[in-house]
């Protein structure tokens, strides 16, 4: 195939050139142990630690704070039956600090104030200088601040709130920078699986850390609750050392990747790291699919962050589970979410690679599944009242379907503009992060007259459902799975050079 002229990167001919696999095939074992999936695994561990450090306070706070004993008859009458406590000591149940419900809501929400600040700057820095070091430092610094959580708590709730804000600032660097790495390392028809396997570490972190923190809170050493923070912080430091040794910014800079895998990734990722691109701000902010993604991202974050923050409180204040049981039951929905995430991502990429469905259709379908069904099951959980088995089962089923959002809006930025995935995620996640401090405040306001009331918590679940359904509808109407015109850098490449490069690599 000869060409005497220049091709636009986004042209039909060039898209055809990069859409074939050029005879590259891997065994299942080869894919699992490939260089790119080593990055996915390290990302999985990183997000596991990040979410562990983010939500350990939600479980620990139940044990850190002294229970509010109310003499209000309506609180007693509307509360569910008290269960036998499995805690190892009465002292652990009494708590350490006397913080009001408002102060607790501020502690839970403080992380997200800081988390908003560095989302967009992180995406910009990653697009200019790469994502490896930014992601690694985000995990490391969050780990250091987590180690300081117990002493900050003893200094006063104000110090704890400041520390949680700082944790938010450092952890905010991680998602945009990792999405930048995905854009460089994930082949087109592996994006859903690659992103889901990496980011599902968040669900796994929620699942694993909550029962662990719940158990550690019952240990007599140092009042129990500080142990979870120390364990998280130390593991983050160990992880950072491994990350620096294993991960590189792109296939071109990795010294141990095979030439065949490097060529496969570069031809399938649709990203050329050899050039610097001007960020298409006007195209982004005048794009309807971008706004569909923005609303969808906010809706899933509202469910995600909201349940991480208030589910332990619901189990404790309404269903009266003790701290150890609370941790285990709080983890169950995230186990279901993890399973749903992995299954959905594999099915999604299988359907896309076989061209059974379009990317737009499957993204919208997954988004509807991950918002409408979880919202419905949350409402059903509210109607279950004191029937704890039904309530927990409904929440767990809803979170299974919620896992589909990782193969919908959470990787849609890679569809719209793979070159600018980090920037787009930084913008949408900045807005979506507001749900992290809004959701616990909204729940606190809804339940402030009686935190034990089943009816008031039902209103809170209706709020979650309404936000979720809005996000699903917005994405169904405005969303797209196709690369946007503004998302393709317009530079000239010589088609003959492309063919010669492919010929030299044996493809």
C-alpha cells in the first residue's frame, strides 16, 4: 500500500491501520503475565490501599465515638431490637471521643473537600509528564497521612478534619494519573477489562478492610481502632517501593517488555506518546456526550461515596449490629460489587471485540443497569425495615449491578478522547467528588430528628435512588461510546512511515 500524501490521524485509512491485530496473539497465560497486566495488577493493589485508607474511618468512627444515649421516647420506639454484642469489652463500645453527629459528618466529608482540589491539576500534570510518579506519590503520601490519623484524633476533631482534607488532596492525584496510564497501556478492545480489573481494587478494598477494621476495633491494644490506620499506612509504603520498580509510564519507556507486545499496545491504544497535544478545552465543554458523562459520573459517585460513608452508621444506628458484625456486613455489598465489576467487564469487551454490539450501546446499557437497579434495591432495603436479612440482601444485590458502572461511565473518558483521558477524568471527578461530602451531610440532615428512625432512612435511600436514576437517564440520552472529533489530535503522519514501521516489526 503506497501513499504519496499525508493522512490525518483520525482519518478512515489510519483508523483501519490501527484496528487490526497484525497477527499478534496471546495465550490466556501469556495475557495474565504480560507487562501491561502487571501494571493492571499493581493498579489493583494501589486502589485497594487507597480505598482502604479512604473508608476505614467510616467503620472505625462507630467505635471511636461514644454512643449518644437518647431519652426521647420516639427514638426508643422506632428503633429496631437491640442485638447481643459480640464486642470483647464494654469499654470498646463506650468509645473514646465525644463528637456530635454533625462533627462526625464533617469528619466523613472532609476527605472529599481536599479530593476536589487536585483532580484537574493531576490530570493536566499527568498529560504533560506521565502518570507513574504522580500515582505512586498519591498512594505513598495518603499512606503517611493515614499513619498520622490516631495522633490527630487525640489532638482534637479539628485536627482530624484537617488531616482528612490533606488525605483527599494526595489521593486525588491517583485516578486521573492512572487513567492517563490506561490510555497508554490498554489496547482498544481491552479497555473495559483493563480499567475494571485495576479500579475494582477499590471495591475489593471496601470489602476487605471493613471486616478487618471491625475486628481490630475489638482488640484491647491501643483501644483497637488505631490498628487499622497503622496497618494501612505501612502497607502503602511497601507498595510504593514495588510500584517504582515494576511500573513505567509507557510501553516505549519500559526496558523489559517484549517488542511484539510493545507494538501490539501501540497500534491498538490509539495514543502516540511521541507528540505533545494541545488540550481541546472548547471541544470538551461544548460536547453533549461530555455532559452526559459528567452527570453519570456524579450519580455513581453519590451512591459509591454515600454508602461507603453511611452504611456502617445505618447498620449500627438502625439495625443495631455491633462493631465486629458491622464491619463484615458493610463489606458484603462491596464483595458483590467486585464480582459484578469483573463479570461485566469481561462480557463487555467480549461483545465489543466480536462486534455484537456497538461501544455506545453497551456503555449506555451498563450505565442504566448500574444506576436504575441499585436505586431500586436501595429503596427496597428501606422498606425492609428491621428485617435485617432482607435489608442487607437488597443492598448487596443492588451493589452487584452497581459494578457495571466500571464498564460504563468510569471508562467512557477513554472512548471519547483516549489522548486526553486523564484530563477528562479530572474534570468529571472534580464535580462528582462533591457527592462525597454532600451525601453524608444530606443523610445527617434527613435523619437528624431521629437517627434510629427507619422511615427517615427510607427517605435517605429514596434520595440515593433519585440521584442514581437521574445519572442513568442523562447518560442514556446524551452519552456516546465513540471517539469525538475534538478528542482526536489533528497532526499529520506519513502513511508510508506507518507501514514501514509495521513491516520492520514483522507485522
